[in-house]
C-alpha cells in the first residue's frame, strides 16, 4: 500500500505543478507578464502564496515548467542511442523527427497557443534569462553524455555548446518565419533542409562525434 499511496501523492503533486503553470501562463498571456503577480496566480488556484512558492520558487519557473520534460533531452538522446549510431546522427534524427511531428521545441508549430507561449518566452527579458539557464543545464547534461567520445572536460563542453546553440538557432529561426506569416506545413521542407545543412556543419567540425 505504501508504494500505491506514494504514487498517488506524486501524481497529485505533478498535477498541481501542471495546474499552477497552466493557470499562470494563461493569466500572463491574457493580461501581460508584468501585470500579473504571483499572488494573482495563487488566488486563481485558491492556494496561499507560500504554498505556491513551495512548488515554484520564482515567477519565471511558472513558465519554464512547460519545458521541464525537455530539459537534458539532448544528453538522454546521446546516452540512449542505439548501437552503431553516432551522437550527431542520433541528435539529427531526433530534431528531424521533431520537425515532422511539429514538436514546439523545434519552433515548427503554428498552433495559436504555442505561438503565444513562444512570444511570451522570447520577448520577456526575465524569461529569456531563465531560458539561458535552462540551456546551460542542457549543455552540461550533453557534455556528460559526450564524455567518452570527447575525453570529457572542456572539449566535451565546447562540443555540447555548439550542438545546443545550433538546435536553439534552428528553433528560433523557424519561430521567426512562422510569426512572419509562414505556415508550419509550407515551411517544413525548408526547415528540414536547413536543419540537415546545420548538422552537416556540426559533423564537419566535430568529426569524432559523427562516427559510430
């Protein structure tokens, strides 16, 4: 029974994380990030402000929680890649598959709610700063996963930084194109070609990560 009870508590906890984050993002999109306080979010969910802070220590965390499932993803892709698959091949396949699925993290998604979230994320200075911290953790996780191929240390960090930067730039460029009026379906062939070219550049500069 202990495991069952623990599992139920964990599910309820995760549901509260999601409820708080979704409520906050909805309020931020409706009224503006700066116009909504943490107290406003707590009141909307009928909990106290101290209780909210036990879930999310900062206002920015309420927004970045939506990206939580993706944190460290590049490192996991490399660590869990199948035998015979190089690190860069695994990462390229993951990104290309994300484009096909219109995964929001690739930027190739023209859903109205997704676009509104990205606009909030990319145009709010404090959220941009917190996003950089998120990307730095991604780099660290990827560097750990690349340790064997790179010898670890600064070489692993340099390689991870290049890879994460390429994925970030690809996603932001797709987002910019879509906010300029392109549809995801129309942009997909171009986004796919640009992604393949970008990973080819990575393979040329990091040949030891292109070998299985």
